C-alpha cells in the first residue's frame, strides 16, 4: 500500500517542487480544478496593480505605446508557442476560446469552400465540449454546411470525400481522453480534410506539436492550465501557409481594426494583416490580457527544470498515483475510471464515474450521488468538479485536474483520503450537499 | 474676453465638480482624450486587488458563484441601460465593440433575410469608424450583401427598397458630429430597413434614447466615456422584440455556451437564451469586466446631481467654451472647426481642422502640421489626439474629448492657452514632434 509518507518523500525529491512557490495556493485547500480555472501566480496582484494604477491610471492613452499594450497579443503568443509546437510569430493571445474557434473554423471553411467546394461537412465528436459544437452549429447554419457528430472510434470512418473540416478537442473535458494528434491529423489529411484542434485541456498540460502533426488550425484557453486568471484571453494559431493566404480577403469575418494590415491608417477598406495577426479583431481587455503573462511566465521558469516534458512526466505520475490510490482505497463504492490508463491517451486529469445504481438514498432519489459526493469533498477542502452524465452512455463524472506546476504527490494522497472518508461516512447524503447551482 | 479667473469661478459654482474627485486624474495633466481611453476611477485599484487577490486568488472556481462573476454581464448591462434609454435586462456587457457589432449586424441580417429577403444592401457612412466598416465588409462578403457607403447628407436618399440595414455611429469619431437618432431611425423604418447604432462616442457622453427612437440594435464601448479601463468589455442591446425571437435559432452565429438557454446543462445542441443573453458567447475576461463597474458607478454617483442630463449640459458648456476660446485666442493659425456648432448635432468633443496650406516648414514638408502640433501639446501636458485626413475632403484633425465627469472649465482655458503657445512659439516645428508612432 502507498502511504502518505511515501508521497511526501516523492514531493521532497521532486525537482519541479519549487515551481509551486510561484503560485498562491490557498491554505488548507487541495485544488484539483486547475483544468477549469488555474491557481493565481503570486506575481499577479502586483502586475494587476501596475497595469491598473500605473499604466492605465498614470499612463492613460500613452500606455498603448509606453507600456507596449499593442504588443501583448503577439508577445504572449510567443510565450504560448513553445508549449504547442508553434513557431514565433504564429500565435496571438486574444478574445475567448469560443470566438477564436469561430475564427479558425470560419477560416477553414473559407479555404475549403475555395479549394474544394464540393465538401460540405464538418465532422466532430458528439462528446466534444458543447460550446465547440454550438459554434460549429451556428456556422453551419449560416454557411450551409452539415455538422456530423460521431463517437471517438468512428472518426476515421466518418472522414470522406464530403468532409471539409475535422474539428476536435485534443483532450476531452469529461474523460481526460487524449487523441493522437499526429495520427488523426494524418488520417484527416489523407481524406482531404482540414483539421482544427481545440487545445483547451492540453496547452500547458501535455506537450503538443502542432507543426510536427501538420495541423491546420488551433485554439486554446488562457485560464485553465495556463493559469491566466478568470476568463483570461484565449489563443489562436494557424499554419503559416493558411494565415498568409492573400487570395482570400476575409479568411474569417471578424475583420476588426486590430487585424488590419495598417491598423492606424484608418482606411475605410479592410486589408488583412499578412499572418496570424489577421485573427485579431477589436480592442483587447488589457488588464486581463496582461495577467495572462504571469501564468505564462511560470512555464518560462519551468524551462531549466525540463519544461513541458518534465511537467508531463510529473502529470502522468500524479494521475497514475491518483488512479492507484482510488483503486487501493475506495473500493466498493461504485467508482469507475473514465480516463484512459494508457499514458499516450491520457490528459492531465482523472475522471471517475459513479454507477447510478450505487447512488444514494434507498429510494434512488439521489441518482449516482456524484454531485453530492463532490459537494461533500469540496466542503472538506478538496476542490474538483462534477459533470453530469446523460443518463445513457455518458455517466456522471467526478473530475480531478492535476496541474503539475502546483500539485504534489502528498496532495493526491490527501485528496483520495478525503474522498474515501466522504464515501465511508456517507456524509454526502446530507441534504446540504444536494443543492445544485451553477459551476463552470 | 473670457479669463482663466472666469473659468475658475465657473468650476467653483459647478454642482458636478465633486464628481471629479471620483477619478484619478494625473497631476499636471489636462486629459482631453477620454473619448479614446477614459480616466481611471479611484476605486479601480482596490477593485482590481479584490478581484485578483481575493476572488481569483482565494475563491478560485468558487468565485463564479460566490463573487457573482456569472452575473457581471447582466449587472453591468443594467447599469449601462439608463444611459442609453434601454430597460433593465435589455443590455449585457461583453466582448469588444467590433465583435458585438458583428453580432448585431448578423442578427439584423438574419431578421432581414427572413422577413424581407429581397433587401440585399447595408447602408453606412463613408466616414464611419473604420472597424465598423471592416466588420460590415466581412459580413457582406460572407452573406452576399452589398455595403453602400454614403456621405452623411446622402443617407436619406440612399435608403430604399434594397436596404436591409442602416448601420451608423451616433457620434462621429473624427468630427464629433451627432446624428438625430430618432429622425434617422424613423426615416430608415419608413424605408423598411432595420437600424444598428454604434454608441462608442455617445454612451456616457450624451443622452441616448434607444427605446424612444425605436432603434433595433446598438453596441457601444466600455473604455471611452464609461471609463471602464483599457479594452474594457463593450456592450450590446437589441430591441426586446428582436432579442426574443424564437423563430430564428441562430440570430447571430457566435453561439457560445454563455448565450445558451441552459449554459450548465452541457447539452450538445445549441438553444439560444430567450433575451439579450443570447448575445453572450464565450467566457468573459472577468478582471477587465469587473473594473468596468467602477466606471459605471460614477454615473450612479451623478444621478442625484442630475445624471446624464446634467452631464450633457456641462459637456455642451465645455465644448462651447473650448470653441469660443480657440476662436478668441488662436486666430491666424489656420485652425477650423470640424465639430457642429448646433448643440443638437454635437457630441462631447471638439475637433479642429488644420489647413494644409497653413502647415509647417517653408517647403510644406510638414503637411498640415496637425500631428506635430498635437505632439507639442502633449509635451506640454495637454493630451488630445490626432486623426489624419485623407488629403481630400477629410482634413487632418486635432481632437479634444471633453468628459464632464472630470474635466472643468479651467482645464479648457488652460488647454487652449497651451495650444495658443504651441502655435505662437512655432515649437511644434521641432523635429522631435514629427516622429509618428501608433496611437489609438
């Protein structure tokens, strides 16, 4: 049996352990929800004070140049690039993931419509993150495309002569299952389709090599594993070949001033900037954007310690440990594993299912009990989150994100111990833990 | 002749003068660029520290509920509503002005395409803010519409049986000229067109009555007269009749999770929220969004002092004074007035033209000299901005925004005196003032 002492020894020997000191983890909390909102870097409050009090308060309009606000999308993009296998100048930080997905999916459709107009279908996963599907639905309705949703193991068969774009999220938000980006991209290209990747649960958590995989477009989130703060701007990448296309005047229709080739010429006609800058649109929320840099700088600090490869190795060790401890210590409570055991297919989270039949109250009124179990766990200071199933193939999920920048082996042991106590005590059956309210 | 003493006496007698104390105007600066980036409310640094250090740092994911992050778009929208003649629940603060314009213009086209499919033209002003035209261009290219650009006095004649949408900015960014919203809306409706208003230079500066005018859609900016901070999220309004339409599933295609009727149901199919919330898309930049509330609260504080009507009266007095002083004290330097003298047609800025022939250096190489004059003025601590002309009908512009919340009559006198000294001394001809760099 693995003991807490074993885990504490692993923490003591962990060369990445000092990175935790860059983050302000609230005392008494084991925070396993960094895949929803990352922990605050300690540098963030001072940076916020600087941007607000100094740059805005004192600099005012002059800060656009003096504080280099104009450079933020590119400067931050260049810090994201090495985490996702993109080159310098190929990524910008801007807007939200949903809006960036609209941009790249629009661009992919523009290219497909121009180069291969007979292709009229976007293929995606039925269990993709819902907002990705909503964006695709809206765009399909507007542009006369069809959205075809399939199960993960049906993707290869779904790719055909009608497929314009394959749109996938690299790491599934409900299960932590990860696609083989290179293989899937290759298969899509072989079928003649373009590939759009959503890296929301990948960037900063697992190594990504967009260039190596030959991907076409990607977007990702700033506030999950990149620790950029609540609603931090997202990022967008396009293969340079696509970003630089000049034959398509509106690669995507969010053609605002910041994506113009000469944004200060104030000419009445739109002319797209020649690279990924054409993905920029309107004026960016500078304070939120500036804070994203605090999160990105933690990855700079990780570089001499092995960078994203070392973080990945630790992440796998953490998720392995979590799985092992749950299986050692929480048997008999109807928990199952939704996350793949295969390292090559696992993101940085562990998702546990809970059998409906195992659920609370003798009359079955508590369903699987997963929601209440998570509430009880949160009350004990262990924060993960809950994702409802559909009553069918998708079961209710207890989701635990393990961010190797600030989570340790001891945290994992303690978290599983609290879970065990919640299950053994049955305290989750108390009415207080059954009131649902909005949680992202 | 008006003296500085006269102006100081007006300040002393100004019942709105205490509002200035809510803002952190840098010492030694006369800031006449609040129409580009408003001054920081004194409450902003503490609010930033709270959102970052407490809500994010300590609350983490729990802050979505505990700190009511989810309510911000609506709560802030309800504070904007009375400034623009909208009802409670009709406005949300979100995304950028450009992106919101894309949403409402998309929605207007969706309605037009459904109700009056033969109408295929968007009419706008050639001198509209360029990003508005870029967005319209992108959308026209995608949806097969034509963008027809006309001069302000040609709008009435341009409206016809082919007009789907009239898209205008209420107060022109280059001249400060204001449209008669009620009359123009009425004329457009008489022609069967929908009307989209951009209130970027109106909201918080002049009274706006969208409901009274019977307008269809509107967007506006959070960081100009609303003093929300650099790149603060913008706002969006739709006539409830439009926002509540259920026959058009995708009123606009930026159909992200936050605009879903049940955002936490995580259903794979999009179903739009039943009101203006359908304009929400992805996760918002919470820190920037929260800071916008500091700016909006200044308008709450202005309410017992007469609110937006009293601010408007002061704004007109300030712009009247500015015009009078320039005409009294800066004669003979080739300055002209771009801003209408008619109160009913004037926003909250004064824009001066500078004749090209009057421009610097005996060889004419300095053009109108307007750019350099503004640089020299900024060096003296008076911040306005410069907008280049087109060498034809649009002259180079010196632009001065007069925000009645924090600008006084004495400021106006001192600003014009500094302008006079720049012109009399000819110091603007120094090479240091001729280097152009990006200024928004």
